[in-house]
C-alpha cells in the first residue's frame, strides 16, 4: 500500500511505514492542496504509478517496488487509473484523461504511435575523492537497440563536457524484413560501444545523461580512468 503525504510517498511494509520518494524530491514535497487533491495512483505489475498536476499538465512517476527506483514520464495526462488483473481479466492498466478518453498504458513500444524518447541521469560519481582523474574511455552495452543513443558527460559540474552518439537501425533483425533460409536472423542482439574521452576530460567528479530514441535496452555503463593529481 502506498499513500502521498506532505513529506512525499510512503509505503506500508510488514506493518511499518517508510518514505520511498527521497530520490524524486522536491517533485512530491511541498505540494499545493490542489496538487494533493488531484493526485491519482495505482499499483500495476510490480510498480506504483503516481500522476501529479504540474502547472497545466501532468507528470507521471513510476516506482519499481522490487528495485526501488523511480522513472518520470511526461505527456501522460492521467486523471484516473483502473487496474484489471483478476483471474478472469486481462492484465491491463487503463487511464482516463480530462477529455473523457481512456488509454491503455504500458502496452507496445510507442506512445500512441509516436517514438518514445527516454532520458536517464546518473548520480555524480567521485571515483577517487580529493584526486583529479584522467578519464580515458567509456563503454555501454546495448541489447536490440533500433534508434539513436547519446551519452552526455559532465566533469566537475560542467567544467568539461561532451557527448558520445551512436545510431543503429537493425533492419536485419526486424520481423518481416528477411528472406527465410537466406538472410541472418537477429545477428545484432547485443553490442558494446566503446569511446575514448578527449585529453581535456580531467576532473574529480563525473556525471552521465543517457538519451535513447526508439526501442531496446541499455546496461553496464563503465568508464576507465586513472588518478592524475591530488586536488589542492
């Protein structure tokens, strides 16, 4: 069970209650009475969905109950949720909007036919505290990615920054695009992209922002570095 309080989102766990929204503050704190009264939520497929009013639009925050992480979605104007997951129901999450339309959420890989752009921002990493490091290379593993992926890096809060970009259209792996018995099937399943940082990539801290347009999964973000000099 979840509920929205003044301090954020709370979860009942084993007879106890704990705050689970620290990572998305201040989005769920210091809400106006209108925001609290118009908030709607639902639990579906191991996730808690929370729709909040933000100006004249809505933002949806989804909490993964098992792993404890949040994801923010925009463009979902949900003023009500309904879950159908009984023994004789399809596993559905429906939402309603202010115009009276009903939407089937969490189905397919597009937003009503439009390609979805996803953004993930890392924490600020301090590999060797009190030392400036020379960042040498960056690697990211992808699985069945069909579209553009960019990774922005920022050292010491933007003192040095840059972006790595890959674009992949895996036509040979798309259904209906091959000739049976002649063309390869899904040879492009998992790839590891590696890029070298420029020489100016020196600093104490680093942060990454990953943007993905299209389908596929990303994982195992790693970076090679070496300590260079102690911060004076």
